[in-house]
C-alpha cells in the first residue's frame, strides 16, 4: 500500500526556514520522480520542485529558486524540501507527490509565513 506522510510544517516569520519531510512506504522513492506541490487559498495547485530518479536531477519553480532545495534520503525512503528565506507568498498547503504509474499524493501540510 502506497503512503506519503508529510511533516515539518508550521508557522514562521518572513526570512525564516522550515524543512518538510515526506516519508514514503509501499514503494522506493529513489526509482521514481518525486515532487512537492503547494496550493494557496483561492489558487491552483502548483509545482514547487521535483527530483528525478537515480540521477537526482532537480527542477524548481522560478518563485523558489535559490531559496528551496529538494533532496532524497534513500536509506530513510524520504524526500525533503528545505525552505529558506521564506516569504508570505510561500504560505500554502504543501503536498508530496509520487509519480509511479498512478499518481499519489500526501495529505498535505500547512506552511504559514507571517510578515
């Protein structure tokens, strides 16, 4: 059974940092594309970052380049999103995503950045 469980969200002030974790079960994260998406109130869900299989090539939305880093710990079967220099516009529910044929989503986790 595939499961994605996010953790690490919360509330921070502008300029703060958070690290989101996505613990996966039922499949191996290193052999699939893993992504983080976010959805702010009244907006569509958008891709934040993704990391390719084995080679670990990463891709970021322009709005987070240079501030966010996606990574993967194969031993822990977990994907991370390190978020630095957070801005109020980063406030959203963040979702972990796995493309393994079917697409699976985590339950989402709230990130709130106050000015």
